[in-house]
């Protein structure tokens, strides 16, 4: 009589090994840039903006302010450069979390080269775990690498506390910078709804980093009034 829960090894492993091999080959996808890309000699700051609102908002910015360098449509990844500086902005949204390591591999030359890395990630407020949230509809928390930034960003947000964690591309970028002993800061924005009074806090962040143009408020209202966020 067989035992419940017993693990039975097949006599020959050939069958399932062959099946695994074929399955893997059929499902392997390599994330690549849409166009050939040249790594710049200097990157002052790399900003990684993760989330639907941030990604869509950057798309409507003036092309006189920054330009699209490259993209990967499959994972909704776009790379921009500010025209007046050596700052680069990467946006990503609605991607499979299992692709995070591949996206980081694609961004690795920029993460290594950059003098500083700032990530901004939006998450639903319901994912924020705390015993003292009260009636707040938005919360911003930060996490930094061991090496402090040489720039004074004047970020006065409380530290992201356990059991809350970073995830996705944000987590990969921060971990990589920590591993190579370089500075990086992760900002996690927990919000209840994409409404104007909440996005104002996000706009203040983007303005502080000088990565949006002067017409940002009107464009933000345009995004919020569209059916994308209804």
C-alpha cells in the first residue's frame, strides 16, 4: 500500500527532463531595447519611476524638456533623457514581476554608471502595513543604501518599516546599488486613489528633482480627467 504524500521518483528521468527542456525553450524571452543604445559617459542621476500614473504622466511632458531614448513595449519600459542635463528617467508599469530581474539586467549599465539613483514607486494604501495609519489616504516612505548620497535632496520622509518591503524593479535597483557600494534612495508612495490632492504630493517630488516642466499641473489634470483613471 502506498503512503499518502509519498514522493515517487520515476525509474527514468529522461521523459520529464526532455519535457522541461522543451517547455523552457518555448517560454524563454529576452528583454532587449527596441533600438541600439550607447551608454553615456556621465549620468548625474538615474530616476526610476514605477507605476501607471507616473509612467503616463511622463509621456505627456514636453519633448522640449526631455527626449525618449529607447523603450521596450513588452514590459512598458521607457528611457528618457533631460535635454538640459545628464539626468535620465526610466518609467515602467504593468509588467510581470517575474521579469524584474531581466529589466534590471537591461538597466544595469545605467545603474552602474549613474552617480546617484532615485526610485519612486506607487502602491495602493491597503498594502501599507502599520498599526497607526489613522485616516491618512496617502503615505510616503523612504529607504536608502548604506552609502549616503552626495547630493542634498532634502527628503524628510520616515523610513520604510518592516514588514513593508520593496518589490519589482525598484527592489532590484536598490539591491544592486547596495551590492556595489553606491548611493540610492527608494521612495514608496502609498495612495488610496489617483486623485488630484494625492498626486500633488507626487508632483512636489518630481518638482524637487527638477524632472518635470512648468506645465505639469495642467497635464496632470488632463490625465486624471481621462477615462484611464475612472
